[in-house]
C-alpha cells in the first residue's frame, strides 16, 4: 500500500512518514503543493494525506486539480482550521475525509483504513487467500496452510501486491513502486532478494520469473 504525504511542517512530516512506514505503508513525502500535484499525476498512489496550508499551492487547490485530472484515490485533509466552512470547502473540493490538528496517530491510521476499505481499487484490507496462503493486510499477518509466517515489511508489501492480482504479470518497475519509496536506497538485486525470501518461506514455485517481462504468481495447481 503506497501513500503520498504532503506536509510542509518538517517535524510533523518526519513523524508521520516514520509512523506510517512503521505501520507497513510505503510512504513518500513532499513539502509543497506543486510537488504533491505532480506526484499524484505521475505515480500510482493508493491514498494521499494533504495538509491544507501547503506553500506554492494550497491543499484545497491540490485536491481540486487532482480531481479535475481524474485522480480518484482517497484524499484525506490535515488542517488546523476548525471552522465548519473550512471543512465544507475541503470536502466540496473533493476530499474524502479530514482530520484536525493536533491529532492522534492511531486515529489517523483508523481513518486511513476506513478510506481504503471504501475504495474499490484497494482490496488491500480484505483477507487475501491463494494456494494455501492467507494474508491479512489490516493486521500485517500471514499464514501458510494454517501456520503463521513472519514477513518483513517489504516482503509483505510485495506479496500483498501480487496476491491482489494473481493472474497479472508484474514488471520489475511495478513491483519496486509497490515496495519502495522515493528516498529508499534500492540495491540492484533488492527485489530478487525479497522474491527469494518469499519462495523460501512459502514455496520455491510460488513466484515465476517471466523472462524479459517480470514476475507472476504460479497457478494454484502448480504449488
């Protein structure tokens, strides 16, 4: 699950980025509205958290122009403005929810889960099952034929992405975008290492290499 965080307060932004990553989200952080809008247009995010008071382009403008560009992912506003007209303005611009500052991190995460549950294109909070594998994104737990399997954060994100679309061939770029943020240090063979670990923990045949294209989950009867 990949999130965009648009927040110009450096201390709050760093705290939110670290907390969201610790909760299992791949999180990219921008500090002004123009970069937020460009990122939303160019990258495949599942949800965005947008502060209203951004420099260069405020959060309301980012939301309005995102919707005009056909971007349909859930957008959550962070704002210190408690007046009802400010909330109405944000929701009318196209936001799906808002959260007043200061806020509790647990409440933010609960609101994110609620938004993602309502988003049809994000099956990520539904239990995923395939070939004896059960994955629960909400709790970040995995089982194989009833036995718990510990997964590192990026292993979980990789498996979640592939289980959500078991018949799809994923390119290397698609999988890296699902697993890594912009400022992550990605080694040349990092993705292959995660795939190796998943094969070792579940089945050597779990993920097939499609030469010249990418990777594909093996058919259930092959496992």
